[in-house]
C-alpha cells in the first residue's frame, strides 16, 4: 500500500514551507479542525496547556509515529526503502516504543485529535528524505515532552514530569538513530532542545502530517491495526527489546501516599496553602495548610487556569500545583 | 593488561548494592548521601546533586578521552561518536561547575583492558551511561519536588543526551540500541547511583586499574577544535540558561 502511495520526492524547502516554519498557520483553522481551541489561546496568553490537551496532542504524535514507522518497516521489507536488516530492527523497536507511549497515554484518558495521517510523497523510498523528515519529527517529539515536563513540574505533578522526561530520552535515542541513518553525526548536542513552552506549540510543525496541508503531502494513511501491532510485538524478544521498564508514573515508589478506596494523599509544597470553599481562586479562603503537610484527598475537579483541584477529606479545595501528588492521585473520583 | 569478566565487574560494582555505605562515606565525604536514600524518603540536597553529577561528568570525560586515545579498533565514524560524547559530557561538567559544583574525586579507575576490548568497553560504558540517565531522572524528580522548574527541565535535557550515548555504546557492542520504551528510573536520589559508580571512583572493583587523571585543558581544547568538522551543534542551551 505504502510503496504505491509514496513514490516521489518532496524538497526540504517545500516541507518547511508547509510545516515547521508555517507557524503562521491559521489558528482558527486548527481550532475548528481538531477541537483544541485552548491550546493556541494558552500559547499566546502565556498560560500552560491543560493536562487533557497535553495527553491528546502527545497521543496524536505517538499514533503518527507508529503509523510512520510501520510504513517505513513495510517499505524496507518490500524493498522500497534501502535500509539494512539492522536498521530495520531499529524501526521495529522504535515502533514498539511509540506504541507503548500511545497505549500509556490512552490509558490516562488521551484521545488523539486525528487518526489518519499524511506524509511527503516519496518519503518511504528515499532514505535521505526519510532520515531528514523523521529527524524533524523526533526532534519535535523530544521538545514537546520537555515542554510537558516543564508544565507537570509547575503543576506539582512530579510523577508525570519524570515520566515525560523518561519518554523524551527514548525519543532522543530515536532521533540519534535516524540521524545516523541519514549519515549524520547522531549525538550532535549537549542538551536536548527545548523549543516549545507548551506541547501545543509543536502543532504547527506536525500540522502537514495531520491534515495534509504541506505541499507535496499525500494520504491519508490509517493508523496500524491491532493485528499489525501484534505482529511487531511478537518480534520483541528476537529484537532484544526490553519491555519491562516502567514509566515512573506507574511505579510503586513507596511514596508517602497511596490511593485507597477512591482516596489518596497529597503533600503540600514548602509554602502555606490556602484551602478554598470552591475549586477556584475567586472562592473564599476557609483555612490553610502548613508547608509539607500530608492530607487526604477524596475528589478532584478541573478548575480555572487549567488546573485540577483536590477536594480534601476534611473539607475545602486546594489547587494541584500547591502540593505534590503521587501518580494514583489522578484516579480519585471526579467531584 | 588482563580482561575483566562481567561477573567480576558486577561483583565489584553494579550489583554490589550491598556495598559498605561506611566505606563510601569515608572515601568521598558524602556521609549524608545514603541517609538520604530511598529508605528514609528524603531527597538529596542540591549541592549533593550537583557535586555527584559533576563527578560523573568528569569521569565520563576521562573515560571517553581514554577510549578515543585507546586501542579499541573502532571505525572512524564510531570514534566521532566518542568525540561528540566527550564534548557533551564536558559541557555538562562546565555547566555544573558554573553552578557551584565540586566533584568529589578528580581521578578515576577502570577495569583492566577496558580500552582494548570493544565488547568490554561497550558493556561497561552502557552500565555507566544507563546510570547517568537514571541519576539525571532522579535529579528531575528532586528538582520537581523542590519546584525548581528550570533545573528539572535542564536535567531532563541532559538525561536525553545521556540516553543517546547509551544507545550508541550499545550499538558499538552489537546490541539493539533503542531497546526500551522508557528510560529506566533506577534511583530515587542521585546518590543512589554511587554504589554503581564506586569502583570507578575508588578502584575498589575487582581488576580495576588506575588512577587516571582527568583531561587537561589542552586535551579538552583539542577535541573541541574538532566540533565543527564533526557536525556538532553547540548552540543548544540548557533551559536553565534560556
């Protein structure tokens, strides 16, 4: 399918014309197209993406990455993309990682904003073009996850901040290897690049892959089927893939709190924290918590500023960025 | 120069989690470290984090320079990976020093034969780089809990670079380089990495030789002078400096 679809070339200039430097892409168009109206509004106001926006955009990127790598794998196996067997194995393990990320994000409530994708014509028959485009994509993924790390730190969501850092590292590996495929120095930097304040800032770079708006882009291509995913997963052991490393958010780190019966505990940061009557900063302050105080939470609600608010067992609400929370805090009931 | 088996290395290093904490304390003057480890639930303080990270980066610089100058029989393109890695480790070290870090040791030890046996070099370097990744992820966790956003992101940036190194040394050892979905979070604290790195710092590992002095300024300058030819991108800043 892909070998017939992607059989000509697109210049780097054309790609950028329609993509990365298309930062002036119509915001209105994006908002209408993907229902992510918050994302750009937050970018321009200096506010952070909310958690749902991060999850949705990250899952979209991961689903695109899976689709991209599967197309490349099929192109190598059909003889269209001239990579050797070792390089093919890199694509397969890259696929597995991206799919694991996608599954994690979906388990957290992510909904990808699109499920079909577009690519430059000829992408999977031209090794140099494949390396160039994939490097741009992987560099974008790294930066987007670093943006997510920044946001989760600001929110006091350490488990997710570390998890997105773990994923950024894996995307960095992919980035290095596709540079190597393109005959470039793979480890060419001292710091992974922080390009975006928000995850949503990555959207203009990825836009032509999502809506085909780039010049010379063709598609759409459907995401991998369950059978296609299973076929690659079945090769994991033979590839030497390590499937047992957990994201920090899923680890039992023996932290000071745990979820039980729909409740969890959080510990206030090293500041005095206001307890409010309702989950908004415009609500009355009905008390406060001392620094580094552990309290039980029994509910949560999305509040103003894109923050989640924790409902205290003892009554009242505190905003999530005022306290550190274990990963399982996100599982307390919506209130 | 004899060859050190994986079993011997592990005996003296990574799996020696039961290594005497007292010995490490006495050697490095980091008596607070183990008390701060997972068992107590306390975090390393910032000075401990940057001192240990600087030590690891200085060790990594020393290690890569020895490999560049060694008798490993690597292809030119692989030597370039080592040179680029050297530059990045040195950049990390310089950043940490600028923040007030003081490495706890400045001379290092390595398994005998490390720089003449590609398989051993790959194996040992992978262990070191995996440890660095985990240590920086621990630092991200700690800085996040402290609300130190700039440093949490910066350590995540560095963890990503160490991840690249990890992948490439696995490749040098003929292993699949990108073998995981998540970089491993092995340590709650940066100091949790000390037992793994201990034999490199004090020579306590079975079959370790040394000490080896860190790179001189001239040696650093000589590698840095090749950055342009290597295709190295020196323009990317840590978030803390943006």
